[in-house]
């Protein structure tokens, strides 16, 4: 389980990080969609972080003030962000475009 004490060891390479809350309906709906999108790529990993008392420092570091939030990270450095629920088609286009653009740099 990712928490304030160990999260940096998980943040390696290009990742889609989904930050959600336990009682967030949109978060529960979003996770399988993200899994489906990310599973089509072999150059990205999907990470889930639950907003809780054990992840307060993560929330502060990445300035998370609402869930769901999707971060696109490269070795822990944010290069794109989306907040709130997004339709699957739009989310897939956004993720692929942002990652492809980032990898071309």
C-alpha cells in the first residue's frame, strides 16, 4: 500500500497516477476505465493512491485538493493533470496525447 513513507520508491518511469477517495463514486467508476486505457500501452504504469490520513504528505506535495485527480508523472515529476471525472473517450485521447508529447521531448 502506497503511503507517505514509501511513495517515492513507487514513482519510477512514466506513470498514470489515480488519486481517489474511499467514498468517491466517480473515483470508483474511473479506476477500471484508467486500467483499460493504460493496459493498451507498454510504456506506462498505472498507480493508485488513496487519499487518507496516511497520504497527507503526498497530497500536499502534489497539491491535491479534490478527487479524483489524475497525474501524469515521469520519475515523480508531474507533466500533466486532470481533475474530476472525464468520459472514457476524452480521457484516453488526453492521456495518450500528453504521454506521447512528453516522450518526444
